[in-house]
C-alpha cells in the first residue's frame, strides 16, 4: 500500500498538476494570488514613476488604474518618448488631449524661414505657461558642412536659438501679442549648460517654460531644457526676450 502511495505522489500527482496548469488552473492559495497581483500592480506603478524620471519628454498626465480598489490614481507627469517599456503600462494610462501646432502654423507665428527655422512641430502647449516642441536634426543641415565635416555636431548656439524660437511661439501665440507683426527679439541668456553633443539623426525634444511676462514693457523671461533619447543635452536657466516698440 505504501508503495502505491509513493508511486502516486512521485509520478501521478505531478502529471495531474502539470496538465491542470496547462489548462490555466493553478494550485496556488488565494492569498498568494492576491499578493502576486498587488506585487505586479506595485511593479507597474514603480515602472511608471521610473519612466517619468528617465524619460522626461513630452509631459502628459497619466492615470494608473488601481486594480485592487477599482478606481484611478493620478501618477506624476510622464513624457511618452516611444520607449518599448511603455507597453508594460500602456493599458493603465489615459492621456488628455493637448494642443499641437504644425509647421504651417509655426510659419504663421514666427518670421524665421529655412535654414533658420529650428522648430519642426509643437506637441504640447499650455497657454502662457509651457510649450514642448521637436526639431529633427537631419544630416542635410547646412551647418554640418563646417561643424564639423569629420565629426558633425549641432552648434550649441543653434540649440539655444531653437529653444528661443520655441519660447517665441509661446509668447506670440497670443493674438494680442502678435498684432502688427510683433517680433520678440533675443535680449539675453543666463545659465547655459551643455550636457551632451547633438548629432545627425537625433530628435531634439525641447521645452520652454514661462517665468514672467510683462506685456506693458514687452519683456518676457523663460527657462529652457532639451533632451535626446530622454537625456538632457542642454539646460538654460533664463532667456530674456524683448518686443521692439
């Protein structure tokens, strides 16, 4: 009798368990299942926060669905940069619709033209507060012919100019500021730090944030930052713009 019991435990029982598992049934205590699900939820939320920290481009408010409570919690502002890891949390995110500005509308706002128009598209606008735009850095950019032929790098001053143009769009987007063909002139820049070279093929994701704006004086101050693949390449503490009288 003991021999039969031994054979059942050693041979037959594992086969039954294996077949049951293949049918998506598991001999797992309910408490373990609940803990496992909570662990996964915590992993997703932690992953979302880590994603926000590592990929701070194109900020968008996300909601993480709390599976245990059945409601939604607001996570931090995230920036979707197309990272494959985003697939892990995509089912638990909802994105509000932000205003965008295409190249034709940018040309209607800024007086700049090729080869000195350095903003390809605006992907996020918060009126009188913040703006996010992109610049696709092509190998055909004319400045690469001399900077440098053997090791092409986007000039740092043009990175500043691109952020300044983005800030100009934010200030001039208001119809009142844009009347009579007003133009914001670059009046000063402070606290510029370059972190990493920008090369052909890079997508420069730029953000300009309004610090202050005095319409009566025609003076605006903004800060700027830009990223490539989620890594900061340039940071500007303050840019000053002046509208000529």
